[in-house]
C-alpha cells in the first residue's frame, strides 16, 4: 500500500525544494546541518526538593499540566453527573424525587458553565497547553514558571468558589449558563443572591488565573523556541493552542468586565444591566440600564470561547491523524492560516447568538454574513484532514477511531451551524432542542473526542505505559454510538418545537412524540456517561500494569517524543537542547529507511531520501 | 531600540525585516526580554478590559432616560471664591503625565547604569502616582459628600455615579498597584540588585535594568488609559 503510494505520488514535483543526493554536491555534511547558535542563555530552573515543592506547589509545566488535567476532569465529572440528573428528569419526570424546577435550572446552569469554562477550556489550554508547549517547541519549561504555578492555584480557588455555591443559601445560580441580566439577579431566579455572586467571583478568578497562564503560553511559543524551530515548523497542536490563547487573552476581558458589572448590580444596587422593572405592581429600585449590553459583553467573550475550545482540538487532531496515518498533514500552511483566520473571524460573529434579542435587523444581516464566512476555513480544515487520511497507511487504533469520530461529529455539528447562522432559519429554531443538539455536537462531543484521542495518544508519554486498547475500543464505540443516540433525536425534537431549558413538558401537544424519544435519549445519556468511567478505570489499571511504552512508541516526529527519558524529567532535555531541522510531518518519505524522520534528524543523514525542505 | 547584534543572524530593514524575524527560529522579537514581551501582551489584554469599560459607559450613557449631569459643573472646584471647572482633574492629569516623564528618565538613567539618578527618578514617579491617588480619593470623597453614590446621583442619571466609581476605581487600582511596585523597584535600584544581577523574588531570572523599562511600560499605559478616561468622562 505505501509502496504504491510512494511511486505514484508527485513528491518529485518539488525537486527545487528537495535536498537530493545528486544535486548540490558542494556542501559537506556540516554545512547543510548548520543551525545558527542559541540567542538566549539557558533557562535557570527552580528544582523542588520536598514533596510539596515537587508535586503540590510545583513550577514544572508538566506537573502543572497534569494538575490542570486532573482538576478539570474532576469538575467535568461533576458536570456529567448534573447532566445525568437533568436527563433523569426529562426522560422520566418525577423519577428523581427531590428535583424541583429550581434545581433543574441550577443544574442546567452549572452543567453549562462547568463544561465550557472549567472543563474544556482548562483542559485544553491549562492541561494540554502546559504539558505540550514546552516539549513541542523545545523549551526547558514555561518562561515564567512561578506565574504558571500561581495560574493553576487561581484556577483551583476559582473551582472552589464555584463549587462552594452549591452550599450557600439559595444554592448556585439558575440563570442559564449565559447569566442574562436582569433575570439572573432578580428574586425568583434560583440563586439570585449568593449563587450569582459566587459565579461572578469564580469567573473573575478564572480569568485572572488564565491570564497568567496565557502570557506564559504565548511568550514561550514566541520567544523561547529551540534552535531551528521556526513558527512554520511547529506542530499544529502548538498553533491551535497558541491561537486559542490569543483569543482568550482578548475575549476574557469582556467576561471579566461583564462579571464585575453584574456583581456591582447585585451587591451595590447599580443599574448597569437593569432596566426599570415592575414587579408585582411595584417599581424596583433599578432603572435605566441596558440588558442588551450584558448580552453583547457576554457573547463577545462567548463566541471566541467556542473557538478557544475548538482550535486546540483542530490542532491536536491534525497531529494525531498525521501520525496515525503515516502521512504528512495535507496543506500544512493552509491549516495554519485557517486556524489564524478562524481565530480572527471569531471576533466578528458574536451577535449571531442574539438574533432574537431585539437588535437592529441589519446587525443580524451583518453577523449572519460573517458567521457563514467562517464555514470556509473550517471546511478547508475538514478537507485537509480527509486528504491526509486519503491513501495513508492508516493504523486503525483507538486514537485513530477517536479522530475519525471527531471528523464525522464536527461535520455534523458544523452543518447544523450553517442552518442556525442564517437569521430566518434561526428565529424559529431559537431556544429549541435543535440548538442544544447543534452546540453539543460541535463544541461538546467533537472536542471531547479529540481529548479522548489525545489521552490515548499521549498517555504513553506522560505515564510511560500504553492504555489498554480493548477497553479503549469499548470506550470509543459506546461513546460514539451513544452520543449519536443522544443528539440525533434532539434535532428532531427541535424541529417539532420542543423548547430547551424547560423542566417539564406538561400537557403540551409535542408530548406524544417527544416522550418516547426523551426516554430513549436519557437511557443513552446514562450509558454514555457510564462509559466514561471505562477510561478512568483504564488509566488507573494501566498506570501500574500497562504495557511499557519506551521511547517514541508511535514513531512520531515531534519533539515531545524525543526526550532523553520517558516520561520527561524537569528540564525536559537533559544536558543539551534539541536542534530542529525540519517540520514534524516527514512520514513515509520516499527513500527513507524508516517511515518517519524526526525533527532532530540532521539533513546530512537523509540526503538519500526525497525529503522536502521545510 | 539600540542596535544589538545576534551571532549568525542578519537583521533586515523595514517590513521585510519584520517578516524575516517572524520566519526565523528561536525568537520572534529579536533581543526582546521575556518579561518585556509579556508586559506588552498583558497590556494588550488590559486595553481590551478598559475598552469594554468605556464602550459599556458609552452604551450606558446612551440608553439611560434621565439626563446626564453637566460634567464641568460636577467636577468643578471652588477656589478663592471662583468656580473653576475641571481644575482638580487638570491638576491630576498634569501630575500623572509628569510622572510618566520622570519614569522615562528613570529608564534612560537605568540603561546608563546611573544607579542614584535612576532610583531617585523612580521614587519621584512613585510620589507622583501617590499624589494622583490622593487627589482621586479627595475627588471621590467630595462627590460622595455631595450625595453621588454608585446607585444614585442627585445631579442626574444614576449611571453616572455607577460608571464613574467603577471605572476610576479600576484605574485607581492600577495606579496603586503601580505605586507599590515603583517603591519596590526604587528599593531594589538603590540596593543595587540590578547592577549585581541579583535574583528577584519568586523567580530565577537575574535582575537587570530592563525591569525598570518593563515597569515603565505599565506606568505609561496607565497614563494613556487615564487620557482616554479623562476625554470620555470629563470632556464629553
């Protein structure tokens, strides 16, 4: 299969860019291997000695990454349990005896906020970002290790404050994850006192903590790469995380300001977002504020947030697909520019979440146009993933299964996104289960599949052992088929007009066809949720007894697999920093003895092959 | 910036040079200290925070139904029997901009390794900042005394009080944090930490006069933001 590919593929076409054995005989090995000397002196690292400075208040980005990963997963499991409780109520009303409508709203709100911010964002940027960035760009650590540590502990406190809201009078806020004013702080909404204040404080802490981390990620990528590592030689994972970090640095300010103003409205009685309100015949003290302002602030954060989650997923999946189909990523530069383009465009589409908020209709026209333009770079990426797979030497292991699952799911969610991006289609579908199905597909399940693939891919690096493949396949198929059983029917529920965020359908005419479907969806949700514990079991089991992975078990090219010790130690590279000579995608190069050429392989060792100059 | 040389690297002028630097390995901003790059990016993020504040203020001022108070009266000062509009704010702005000047000089003397001058100028900047915060506290107490609160305002729209206290408060917090750091840096300068390259607190990086430039960036930013707040709040 791969031989045939080598013969037919047009690698020779780029002969001007190719270092061939015949051409340019003048250069000796040392000439073509030349990489300019280091610009910056070696980073001086603080090595912890006690248990606390090594594992708790640790300044090693890898440990911080694992800490982020564990805490985000812990919060994610809480979000998962909340979704179970919601599905229990929706599928079998009254089955959870204690559940009132107030509880239901609180669970919806906390599930949304936890999954989007405290689980996915923290996991991708805090978890994968911390672990992979220094390793992939060839740095010893993040540039500001102390700040990085404070970043994690701010996140820790933010999660603590968030979870504390379950135990305060009135419970957590039940305003929906968008926290729209004025209802989020008016009496009658659950958690309108303590709950919403703690939510805002927690978000402010999260933003502060993230800013510290984000500065680290950006400066490490821009200013601390190793010799030979140009921006266009970075793995797409790093590009995805980098662009997402830039988005976060520019989008989180809007959330910070919105949360601060909402706290003041609540605590001091200001009226930033509060219009004149008549309640039970009485005029409240509020007046003159603008509820739409909050929506603008929230979605100026909220939409880039979608891409803060999606872009690292795009980057990671590109690397996984390339490694496991033994082919270079198709259109690397196009992929990079698509990531950057999506990132830029994501700041001009936020009001497509507000078509029914009462904006000027021309706004809807503008934002529908920008929204649909985003389909272009995203579609380019999907085509490139498929073209990377095309005639590749595919290893159909668990990692690849998750990647394929991601592509299918992402296309699915993306297409419903085109429906909802159009104002005239969106208006009747607004606030129905169609929207729920769309965003869960595109930014819930799809990035989650990438996370799962990434766990199976990088676990051998972090722990030095493979995860169990059989358990992994069970985990994949249950999750994949189960997730489709949940969200496919939801599209239909949306079409027949079942509204989202309703505690119960009561005696509405949709009931007859929706009841059976709701029961089915709930059953599937219980199974998918339970299937996730297979992964946790798998991790615990293989941590001690798994098959040892050794060095570079996937025959990958990127730097994180080329550390002297597995798992890498503090400082990553032993005595000498790696020197990079090429991009990380030289797979199946014609003429090469093995089907991969690592980034550190000097050109003089591969003059016999038809490797591209990158 | 002064010309610096990097072994094996050829600088190119203009836009081409920018592209050349971007496409090169190791660093994108050649010869730029990590901390300095970090400060620039942090300030970019902070710019978005203040932009959100000011845009919210414009939106809030636009959507309230009650008249906005006449700012030149509200911020007027009664001196020697005459009403002078915007007097206090003019003084505050003058002090803050002057402190930016002393900061710039401190950076210059720092790079010349003139420890004494550098230290004194940082101290002067810190005192300028302190005077600014003091005058702001006076302005706040004057307004509070006249009955302006975050939730109400005897002169007109209650949003005036809300936005005024929130935005100037947020800016004042920035100035106060800057003042604290200025005092710390003044101490470190006088103690010679930057001459000896002594390691700082909570970091393994060696002390260098570039840190004064980094703090200077922050201070100039706070000053620049004030100009916008001044224009939007007091002159509009």
